[in-house]
C-alpha cells in the first residue's frame, strides 16, 4: 500500500518532470515492482479466503467471477485426472459356450452335493433312532423273560402292552429308514450323473469334488447300517430265546 501511495505521488508531478532525473526513473521502477508484488499478495489472500469459506460454510455465496474461474479450472483438472485414470483396455470375460457349460455343470454338482448331504444326514439319524428303538425292545423282552412265573396276570399284561407299543415304534422307524434310504439312493444317482456331466463338459475339479462327496456319504451310511443290522440280529436272537422259553410252559 505504501508503494501505491508513492506511485500516486509520482503521478501528481508534471508530465514533463516525471522522468526528469535518473532518480525518478529508478523510483518509478521500484514502485511498479512493489505494486506487482502487492497485487500478487492480494490475489493469494483472496484465493486462500475463498478456500476457507468454502470449507467452513458450504452454503456461502461465491465470491465473484474470479472464484468461478478458479473453480472451473479445478473442475477441469479433476475431470482430466479422472479420464486419465480410466483404463482404455479392459479384460473381456470369456463367455464362450464351453465356459458357460462348465459353469452350469459346476452349479449342478454343487446342488447335487447339497441334496446328497441332506438325505445322508436324514438317513443316518433315522437308522440311529431305529437301532436305539430295537435295543430298547430287546431290553424289554429280556426283562419279561427273566420275570416269567414271578408276575401276576395283570402285571404280565401290562408288560406285554409296553412291548407291543415298542414293537410298533420299531416298525414305524423301520419304515422311515426305508423311505429315507430310497431318497438317499436317488441322491446318489443324481450325484453320479452330475459328476459324469461335469467330467464330459471339462469341469474336472467339480467332478472330482462330487465323487468325493459320494464316497464319504456311502462310508458314513454303511457304518450306521452295520449298527442297525447288528441290532436286528440281536432282536432275532431275543425272539428265538423268547419262543424257546414260552413254548414249554404252554
């Protein structure tokens, strides 16, 4: 501002005496340089104030045409940077018929494996409950045979009612095992077909995975089936023992 005042004082001198001496010329140059520095500082302060106002008060009105120019320049720069960040070449995903068939085959094997897992779990639970019911029936029959001749007719009739109810429960659980076993067999066949379809379509890993699930399901069911067969064998033995002990008394 001091430079501006000096420049104004120089301007008030007569036109003929403005550059009368070398000292006046040097003073004028110094004043003009100071004026340019003051204008630059003022421009910097305006831009700084505009940034601070925009950050703290988004709703404040724009500060004139200069701010619009600056914002337009910044926006142009941002758009240019964004365009530079966009890749001009992108990897196009393979959507050929072979690729789509492989994906479909993999989905089929996943669904078939899930179906097999659910039916395997249902069959294992049914066989386990069936074996428990058979062992309970065996225990009742053996207790009855051990108490022959020691019970009143009323007590014997009561025990027989319990044994008949347990035999009915064993029969119902056996029917449930047969139903779940049929469903499980269908799941095995479905998985076999899915594995074959995956192999022929080129989805080798999916085929291997579903065949692994088949082997695991067969192993698990085989172990539980063995337990239920052993229970049936013991039940048959108890039935023979019951017949042998009751017939001589009749």
